[in-house]
C-alpha cells in the first residue's frame, strides 16, 4: 500500500532461502555463539537489468518527484526510498543518464498531497510517484485532475487502483505481488510454530480448543491488508493446520504506540506468532519485550528487517523489492516516454520484486533453507497457488467463483486450470483485490468505511 527484472534477493542468514535457480549463491557457515546456532551466508542478489545493456542516454535528464507518506524512519517509506535510490544509481551507471529526484517526506493523504502534485506538474517534472493508497484521492478528477492539467508529466500512484478507469495515458498504478512473500513468511513462522508444538512448549493459553492462536496487527481493513494477512495465514496453515488468527486493526499505517499496544493485546490473549501489515517496529518491539519476560512469542514483520528491534523474537519480514519497479519505470521514461509505462504494473517472485528478509537462524536453531526454498520455487513455477481454493473455506464451503471484489465491477476473480481452482490475485489490476473473509480468521477494531 501501503500501500523489472530481478532474481530473488537471498536472505542474509539463510542460504538460498528465497533464491530461484538463476540467483547466485555463496558459502554457508554455521556459527555457534553459545546461544544456539546462527546460520550465516554469503549470498547476494543477482539483479537482471540486461535490458539496459548497450543503452546510452548520456546527456539526457529525468526530473522525478517522490511524494512519500512517511519519513525515512518508517519502514514502508524507507523501502520505497531505498528502491528508488538504487534504481537511480543503476540507471546512471548503466546508461549515462542523469536522474534528479526531489523528495517530499511525510506528505499525508490530504490536500498537502494535492499541493505537491500540482507543484511538480507545474514545473514539468517527467515522473511523479506517490507511495500511499490514499494519495490517489488527492489527484483530482476530470478537468481538475493533475494528469489532465499536466499532460507532459506522468503520475504514478503506487498501490492505487483508479488509473485504468480514467483512460489517461499519463496516469499509472503499480504494486508488487507481495502476497507471495507474505505466504512464504507464513511458512517460516509455521516452521517455528511446529518446533514449539513438537517440543511441547506451548501452554493452554496458546490454544482455542484444539487450535493454536495467531495474531496479526493490521492497518486498515482494505483489500491489500486482507490479501496480505490471508496469504500469511495460509502459509502458516500449510505447516501447522490447526491455527486460528485474530487480526486487530490500528486504523493507521504508521503508529508505533498503537501497533505496540495492539500486539501487546494479542500477546495477552495467548497468540504465539504476531504478523503485521503496519509500518513501524511497534509490534516486533512488543514481542521482544514479552519474550524477555518469559513469554514465547515471535514476530513476522513487514517491509524491512526487524532483527535489530527484536533479536530474540523476530523471525523474518515480508518485503517488496521496489528497486525492480523504479528501475523499469525510469528506464521506460528514458527509452520512450512515461506514457509507455504499464498502466497496471505488478511483479512477484518471477521478477524478484518480492522477498523475505533475513531469517533469524538463532531463533529457528536449524537450517530451514531447503524447506523454504522449495516453497519459493513452488510459488515461482506456479505449482503452489497462494489462494488455492482447496486450502480455505468461507462459511464452511470452498469457493469456485467470486465476483464481489471491491472496485472490480463484477469481474470473475477465480480461475480453474489444471484441475486447480484459485483466486487470481493482482492480475486484472496491480493493486490487491482479494477481500474475502475466510474461515479461521477474526477481525477486531476495523473503522467503518
């Protein structure tokens, strides 16, 4: 959301955790630090930007505006910021072009965004990016829309979902298929949970009947969050089937205190794993504090590595590799025109646009790289569909059709092929549209739309 071509970024602690066959791999070493085994690797991502080979844009300049919803301490914005800076460096070193980026930080989803959009447009910037879903509602409509008033500027709303409907050639949407790495991060959590079950380390407080309690700190009850938490749940459930999950909303993208207190409430209820679609270190901090006081609870973060915030509790984070998109967008604007950027761009493990961060080997106490790599490969080659209808039910029934996704105008979102029926996420448009509430997950505290 809040909400192109690359190999999967391999994790820093587990060799080939998220690697595909084309990724380079390095040596792995086991280090006993007295507190258990830490799995360390020397694996580096292999970004495939071969489409830049031989391109010479020397003397050409792109003026780019970046309107970020947060500052550089906020994980989601930091991931975007790191991505666009890496893309600038790649483009400039490979093609000789000059990319000038002007940043506007902590711009809310309000009139402040409209002001910045108009400022960039009136100065004839080539590309303008906004990185939060609500920013798109500040673009304006009809003759007053920024993409109408400034036809020479291409505006990109990341996670937006309105561009195609406008028909404007200089208005774009983009988002990754991060539900794929959400699923993989759930698998990592499931493998840790299985260890706890096998070692008989859970207490009665961790159970609701025969089901183990999982918690999730959510920002808003939008489809993007629903898609993400469902993917996480299904990944976890693929390892430990008897789980139930409570999603508790903060109704904010970034609020450290609210995210921390929400996680604390979930921990108090006995949740063993705390996932999140929220942008601060609040939830991992709550898990770390509880762990130090003797509660077995583990965190799965979002956007950035949470190991520093929760060295004893963090397992991994699902993340977007924004460099992949920004390199593609900058290159396309140089090669032809911003109008030629895809109206609805999305990419996942196939292009290396999603990943998980370092796996905390000290917490896992074993090398799970082979198991996780199998899952990544299965998602990559399509043998595993994240939203396989056989793996979840709605009111006790498996779905064969779903045409109620918000904003999809009745489009059929379920696909059956090769004998498998699944929800075809982020294909019809880039922004997630999986908004199905499946059995086993309960939502708490969502603001009314």
